[in-house]
């Protein structure tokens, strides 16, 4: 028996899945911790986590897997890693972490990225990076260089969160072209690291890790790591990718025209294209997709909304906590009021600078609140509608770049567990939504099977993956949703 182990290292939790490579069935899945991981916010707009915390919960999730399923660790043939994108991890020559990771929703480096775009030239950035430097990993490294010179002087290598977890497993520091592109350190023109970005920031290319293909043998589990995880030494690490490219992989979204949507802590629409294209204002981003090759280009067009499931979570813990409502009960209550929430509008922008708003950080806000009309249910519905409306606002940018939404794929999880949310998304966008019982950790496991040759490619890896639910647009509600969106958009434009 050949088993695959996939890890999804998120900012909320670490999930692990043990998969039978032959059947494609998940034998066990576990998440650690049971509640969401803390995010350190020493100042407004900052967001950090300790990399050691991720590793600790990788170990705990593995222990839970072992408690669920009886298996011989020697049967695990490959490990895959998915991870939260855009984070910065810095280590010294002894592979010791020098400071907490500056993670994806930290907005401290916005102005650094803006200055770099002006210095390099916006046209050059867009033509060669497909993005502006923005608030991404390279800009975060420049912030460390400017504000923590003692830390910067000790840096031997910089990494993304998944590179760190792989380092803990293998003792080797490596990264991928896809990873460098998500840090805005990849020159699409030459298919190589963007030296002109590093030069602008005064950063040596020696700080970058060795590059390996996304699907490839990237090292083996060391004896020390195997003892910590309770696994067998020598297991091959065969795949690593950022969470959104990996989410697309988990849904078998690999070819031009295919689209994946996720609505977890953040919300993402991710479309695959083979065309070199970009948004002139860099409000959506283009990265190297997991199956990109110079002779067969594949790029991921990514729309991100930071404030998605985190808004619903905030409402659960701070707004309906006294009533003890769970998410299904919240969804049912939200559906008890009409489309448009009787004029109540929520802008869900409370989780850092938003790319679709040109890196503005306008915060979350409530509008049109009437004490004589609006009750708890209205707030719950307005929140879900606000997330859908904010995603559609970004989708209008993608449509302007040629993206067509006919059918989209999503995991049957997170916000898509809400019938109201799924119907609102399908109806407003006009897209058929297919929901699958898969997730990032399963995608990472399948990716490991591809990278180590257990599968003869993606088609074999995804045999049997079928939708568990399909949501068509509700034509009877389309006008109501269009009107509600127009009202929401009018409120947003007054805030910009």
C-alpha cells in the first residue's frame, strides 16, 4: 500500500490528511489547534506568527492522524505541503528563525512597495512581474532591512511559510518559481528571479533559496524530523505550493479557462490562463501556477478578499456568542430576511489592506442601520452578502481582463457550507458552482503523489473526483441581488 500525507499550513490552523494513493480516498484528516491560531498584532495593520507554532501544530496534527488510522509509517511514500502565501520567514546560517513571520495580511510594507513601483517604473513592473511590488514578501523583507538592521545582518536565507515547514522536515532550504512569483521576486520575461527588484531593495540574491520544481522530489524526511512527527525517515517531500494555487490543484483546476473559488479566512477567485496579462492597477495578481513550464505556460490570476470567513467568525464569537449559535444556525437565521437585508450594508474590509481597493485599508463598516428595522438576522445576512458583493467587485476587474465565469469549482467547506452564500454567489455572478469534498491538505497529498511519480500526472491523481453539490443561479432572485449589489457598491464608492 502506498500512502500520501498532505499538510495545509494556514494562518488559522494546520490540517493534515492521510490518503490512499491507489483509491484517492482520505483515510484520516485532522486539524490543529481546535481553535484558530493567534495572530500577533503589535501595531495596527501588523500581523505576525511564530514559525515554531506552525511546526508544533504540524506535529500535533500528525499525532491526531496516527490516533485515527492504523497504518505502518513505512507505507507513507510522499509528503506534500500547502501553505499560507506571501509570508516572510528569515533564518540564520544555523537555520534558526530570527524573528516572527510577517504573514500575508500584514500591511506594514504597502508604502515600501508603492515607492519601489515608482522607482522601477510601473510599466516595467507590470510587464515583467505581472504585478506591482505591493505589500508582498519582497517588500516585507525591505521593511526588515530598513527597520531591523541587526536582524537583517544575520539573515542567511529568506523563506515562505511552506519552505520553512519543508526545511524542518528535510534540513534543506529550497523554494519554487511559483513561490518566488508570489513574493513578487520572479521575472516572467526571463523565467528567472527578478534581479531588478532585489537591486532596488538592496537585497542580495544569495538570500534566496535554491529553486526546485513544484512537482519534484525536494528532499527526504530526516531522522530527527521523523522522530518528532512519529513517521519513518526517508519519506520524500514531493510537492509544495501556496494555498491558492494548491486549492486550484485540489479541485483539478489546471488548464486555461478553469476557475477555483475559496471562501475561508480570506476569499479567493483563482483562474488559470496561458496568456501573459495583468491589471494596470495591480488590483488582482498573476502568479506562476503549479504546472507552469516555459514551453507550456500556466499562470494563476488571483483575486483576493482578506475579509471573508474572518468576518463570519467575528460575528460568531462577538455578536451572537451570547445566544450560543453555531454556523448552521447563523446561516438559517440569515436566510430568514430578504435579499438586500432591508438596506443594511456591511463592507467586509476589516483584515488589512485590500488589493482590489488598490491597497487601501478602509476597515470594515456598517451602513444604513435602522434601529426600528434591523435585527440580528439582518446583520448576519448583510455580512454574507457583503462578502459576495466584495468578491463580485473584484470579479469585475477579472472580467475586464478577459476572464469568463461559467462554471467555478469550490470545496464544500467554509462559507460555501451556507446555502445562502452559495446561492448569492451563483446568482449574482451568473456562474454554476460545483462543490467538492476536497481541501488543501488533500490537494497537497495528491500533489506529492504527482511529484514523486506515484501518479503518472494530474489526470490519474484526480480520477474519481466528482462534485457533491451543484448550485445554479436563481433567476427569480437575480434582479433583487443586482439591486442589492448596486446599493452596496454605491456605499463602497463613498468610502474610497
